[in-house]
């Protein structure tokens, strides 16, 4: 694993991830989801990327939530 990201960035991404998984589309941090995905992918947190992707995919299918 070769990354230029810091552990602080990973901790930030994990906080965003947790909030989005907990609150889904109603999360106040949903706008940070793309940056969160990028950081999680760089740290090879693929299961978390998949979880986040599923929440975001739900948004695209059902935007009236």
C-alpha cells in the first residue's frame, strides 16, 4: 500500500463513513461521500467502499427519500 494520505485523513473518512452508514441519505455529511470513497479506496478499505457505494446507489434509484 503506497499512499500520500495521512492517518488523520483516514480517521476523517471513517467518521464520514460511519455517519452516512448510520443515517443513510439523511446524513448531514452525504456531500463528503466522494472524497470519503477516494480516501477509503487508497487505504484499501474495500468493504467500506462497497457499503458506501450501496447507500449512494440507493440515492440514485430513489431520489425522493
